C-alpha cells in the first residue's frame, strides 16, 4: 500500500524524473522487483493474494510510466510544465455581437419611440397593389420605373406578388387596419433589382414613419425630422429640405444632413458637396388616404422613409455595402463591444 502511494505521488515533469521513476520502480533491482523476491518467504496460503497485489503494483507503475512518457513527448508539454497556473488571466470567448445595421436601427427606433411612435411590420413578399397601386402609383406610369422590382408572379390584371421595393406598403397595411390617430415606424428589409456596387445592393434596410391625425402639417414633419436628426447625428447637424416627387406624398421633399465626416466642408464621401441625403418624405397624398378609407377633409398626415445601411457604413467607416450582407465573422467580430 505504501509503495502504491509512493508511485502515485511521484512527480514526473522532466525526462530526468521519468528516468528516476523507472530506476526506482521498474528495473530488476527496483523496489517492486525487490518485493517479488520476497514472495518465496510468504506462507503458501497468503502467497496468491500477495502475488496478485504485486502484479497490480507493477501494472500501475508501468501505466504511469507510459502515460507520463507520452505527455513529455508531445511538443506542447516539451517544457514539462503541466500544472494549472491560476494567476493567468482567463481566455475571452467570442460570443457573437450585434450587426452594425441592427445597432443603427436600434438607435433610430429608440429615438422615435421616445417621440411616441410604435413599431409596425409587414411582409417582405408583398402584394403589387400595396407596393404600388394603393400608394397612388398609376398603372403603367413611369413612376414604377423609379424602383426596379423583383416580381415573383406576374399575370396582367391580377394582384401579383413581389419583393417590396420600399417599406411604404406597411403604411397601407396600418391605415387599412387602424383608425387615426396613427403614429408608427416600420423598419425592415427592402429589395431592388439594381446593379450591385460598393454603394448599392439588391437588399437593404429602410425605416418608414407615418403620422396621421387632425391638423397635421408640414411643420410637424419638419420638427420631427429635425428632432430625430439632432439626436441621431449630433446637435450641430444642419438639415436641408429639397423639393422632390413621390406618387404617395404631396408636397414631397428629400432631406440632406451636413456630412458628418467633413462637417459640411466637402469630402470624398459626400462628393465634395458637404451634404448627405438621408430620407424622402412628404404629406400623405389625399388619394392614399382615400384608398384606405380615411377622409382627407378630416385627417392629414406625413410620411418619411430613410435608408439605414448607408448610415451604418458612415458611422462605422465601412467602405463597401456588400460587407454588411456577407456574414463574414472577421468583419462582424469587429463590432463586439
Ligand atoms: N418610399 C420612398 C423610397 O423608398 C421613401 C419615402 C417614404 C418618401 C415615405 C416619402 C414618404 O424612396
């Protein structure tokens, strides 16, 4: 028993110690062989038990020897150190992180939530009528060409399915479902059949806003966009409203903010103009309200739609939009804080 304990406690951390172990227990003059020699002095009745114990001892020494030799032979333990160093700092595991687009979307949602907007969603596979007709796009009107569409089914005269080209059809769904006052934002993916480049991709994210109530005016729209932009881009940001056209709003505008890389001085990102376009907006067209059984003489409202991905590119200084959709962990790992 005491010999077994000696075997167990023998520390082997180097080839020298391994050799010492072998000399002590395993050679012909070692301590186990020694006991075997004494076997003849044991009474014949006890001899088998004693012999068995000795064999066990021998086996356990051989096992330990083989195990330790293997350990010492593997390169990682060539220094012979195998004890746990509790003073080493722990290893940090990479546990995934929020995608940059989701971070920006999260900030946008938070700002509008604080202004009393709630979140509405709609399907990405949308009816042609909600994506175009109900939003006052006349049939065969060139306005449809503004958005290159992925059609899923196409039978003339029917309500076909397509991948929504903007989040505006969610406006229609909300207005068909709810009575004013309505105050919602609709974040989500949209699809366009465009040439793919560093600046545009076939799928991207928009955040739509819709506010319908009595006496809503363009100044309410301006105040909302100003408040959003100051919280999103910083209090020194300046805005520029440019007249524009959308079939579903009248009047319509596009909004630019001072480029927040150069602060309006002009740089590569804003193409020396000092401005970056962030959204389209306007007063909801009376035809759109009527299409959703809302009386335009009683109610008015505004809508806006902004891109999310370009803001993510600028904020995180990413120079190619395609990186946002490739799911390469080497890119995603950089956003783990
Ligand atoms: N749907 C428009 C687009 O995708 C943006 C927009 C939304 C404009 C709401 C006006 C009002 O370009």
